[in-house]
């Protein structure tokens, strides 16, 4: 699993700075996540396109919400030409 300290922006995606591979994110289920201190947890919030503020994500599939989708973080531009933001590119994982 990627070390969170090695995540960098490259080519419009968040990638592992060591391997160059895109980082796969999951919607976190705080009840399953035994490793998080929950200082910034907002696990009760809805999955939304730009929600990278307070934490509701995990890199560890063991702590994924049941039925939650996996995604890559991709840099997007709003339709009105505003500031870029980190959105989601959903992927199917087994």
C-alpha cells in the first residue's frame, strides 16, 4: 500500500511519488477502520464529487464502506472556469 507521505500530483492525478502509480481511494467506514485516530473524520457525510476536505477516505480496502466505489483523484476544472479541484474518476475493482 502507498505511504500517504509519498502521494504527489502528477499528470492531473494523485500518484505514488515512488512508483508513479495512481493512488486508489475508497470511501472509509469508520467502524471498520481500526488504524485511524479520527481527528478529522467526517465518515458520516455523503460521497460527493469534490469532498477532499475533512477525511472520509481511506487507502486501505479493508476499511472500505460496504458498497462504496473506488476511485482515482483527478484534477478537474469547474464548468464556470473557476478554481481547479480534486474530483473522482471511478474504477471497478475486485
